[in-house]
C-alpha cells in the first residue's frame, strides 16, 4: 500500500514537517518520489517510523536511532520484543509512582505519618531502572551480577536524607568540574575536589571502594558513548577531564 506524506502524518500523529526533516537527515526516506515530485511511502516506511517513535519514547536521540536502524544486524521483530520489555518496565515504574502518590494522599487525608523511606520508593526504583536500561549490561559484565544487585539494594535502602544528599552531590560534582575546567588543570585542587565528591557520591551505591575500580570507572566514562554523553552534555570534554582527574586522584 502507498501513502502520501499527508496520509502518513495523520496515521502517525506527527507533522508533515517532521517527516520532511526525517527525509533530510536520512533517517526515514520515502519509498519513491512521484512524477509530480511528491513523497510516497510504503508499509516498510510505516514500520520504520513506528520504530523511530518507539525509540524516541524511550529517550534516544535521532542520531542514535539512525545508527540502530541502519545497522546490518537490526531486526525489527527483535526490536519490537525489546520495546515491549522496556515499555512494561515503564508501566511498572508508573504504577509504582501512582501507588506512591495514592499512599501520600491517603496519609494526608487520614492524618497519619507516612514513613519517609516510603515517600521516595518510586524515585529510587526509577533511578535503578534507568541505570539498568542504559548501562546495565556493561556494568554487570564489568563488575558482576552480585555487585550490581547489592548496589541496587543499597539504593532502595536509602533514607530520605540519603537520597537528597545523593542527588545534591550529582549537581555539586558537575558544578565543581565546570569550575575545574575553567581553571584548566585536571590535577588542580578543584579537580581533586570534584574527584573527592565523586568518591563520596559512589559511597551511596557502592558496597566497596578501591582506587582501581574508581579509576576504571573514569575510563568507562570515556569509552562508552552513553556514559560519555552524560558528562559531555553538561560541557564538551567533561568526561575526559574527569577521567584524567581520577587518574591523578587515585594515584595519590
């Protein structure tokens, strides 16, 4: 079956402008161009567009999606199974947050005190699920199933104060790294302060600490694009700067 750009935009619930942009960046080309110069799409493009929207919903950027779809190993059925699994995890997460809100409403309406740890149950679970989705396979391969399971259990055991401090440390690390990069010295006092904050941040999730593991983590930040993106989205070159600083920090 053939579809005009207007037909496809209505089916997918997106604008024709978006489809034209997808054509321009070569992520979704029309099956052909009509004699009149109009874009014509087939069922194959409909399926690919569905994949693009699935991946976007899961938080991937268009460049990453394009790389996935253009890979020779891409299998649409396997992708659908993966989407189903990830969406079920999202549904579980949403259900957990809804349950958390309902319990909080009930505690307010009935006038009883809700345990502080219960207030953050959904957020801690969301943090674990997000980490597992993005980094799970790499960190489990590197550090082992048992280590990561213990780390996840430690996150779930955080108190309200622990959780607040953990999230605040994330911001402090980035702020300090920015100041250290302004200074331009990955071995300077500010860079070492950022590493010390990073070590403290790890203590909330790690059941152990070693300089070697900390140094290796810095290497992973530069070698895996997903880790690298987290820091470099804050400032270009931040992942490598942190890696260099951690080498100095852990060699002391």
